C-alpha cells in the first residue's frame, strides 16, 4: 500500500491460524512515526500473536506488513530487528548465563552489528544507564527484582537501536510506583524518537501513555 510519510508500520488484512483456530482474522493496523499507541483487548484476543506477525516470529497466512515503505511480510525476524523493529517479551527472557551488561552486548553485536568490544561495552553501559540498571551491570539476571527484569528486557530491546519498540505487557505484576517507573522510561524513549506500541492490561497506564488506542477483540 501507499505509505504516507507519517506512517512507519502498516499491516493489512493479517490472517493467522493455528491449525483450525483463527487467531487473527484480517487485522488492519497502522503505527505513525513517533506515535505512542496502545494495543488492548481481552486475554486470548491475539495481541501477542499480532506482535509475532509484525516482528517475524510467526509467519501468517494472509495479509501484509509494510515498514518504512518496504514490504517485510516475508522477512526473517532478525532482519526486521536490524531494520529497527524490536519487542520486549511478556515473560522476560534474559540470557541467564550472561550478566546484565552482556545481555545488552548480544543485540549490539548481532542486531546492530558492532564489532569493537570496548565500544560495545561503552554502548552497553549507555543503554543500562538509560534504563536505570548501570549499577547492576555485573549482576546475573537471576539476582534482579521483577521491575529490574522488565528494565533489562526493555534494555535488550533498546540495545537493538529500534525505531519501533513493542512493549508486550511490560508492566504486568508490578506495583503502582513500578508501573510509573516503566511508563516514564517508555515516555523518555518515545521523546528520543522511538515509535512505541504498548500492550497492557493496566488501563491507568494505557490511558496515560497512549495518543491512540487500537482494540483487538
Ligand atoms: P493475547 O496476547 O491477546 O492474550 P495471544 O496472541 O497470546 O493473545 O493468543 C491468541 C489466541 O491464539 C489464543 O487463543 C491462544 O491460545 C492462541 N495461540 C497463541 N499462540 C499459539 C500457538 N503457538 N499455538 C496455538 N495457539 C496459539
Ligand atoms: Mg499476550
């Protein structure tokens, strides 16, 4: 489809089936450049599945995804990540054998393609500073609290230098003040130019964050 200059992602008619079960039945979606978009809907409505289709984690049966004017419908997930689409997982998935800083180094090396180790470490620390984890750089992820794990997850996404960040239930199970911390972090990233899709059940957070909300049913 024709993309206007202010649209960064357009999905059209996405159909995703699991066997005989249709999880997404022709979903249309747009994300504007620099936008803070809320994506809501009941459990099982297909939010995470849709994200998987956007990021390339799952193939889909029909429809298309365009990003920055390019058809990325069939592109491998790692290539989409390289182009700037990244996500955090609903259930944090740190590399448990690596410390917090090393968790940032993986996307810096493999997604961004940096090769100079000392520059990678500098950049990893810059990301950790951004998400408020610099003091925990040498910790193992196992020693982190729930909110710190969420920050690690966002940091890993951020280390991939995204233009589009998808936060899939990054706040579930957190206290009110911890939710505010994550919200502030997402706001800061958005101000730095990243378009953000926030998938969240905590309506207070969705309402505060979102300029626009899309509902999956
Ligand atoms: P949400 O994130 O909105 O809670 P999901 O995208 O996780 O919803 O799930 C949408 C529907 O697709 C659910 O009914 C779920 O059981 C089903 N589903 C998700 N992933 C798979 C899978 N890998 N295999 C089979 N069914 C799946
Ligand atoms: Mg989900």
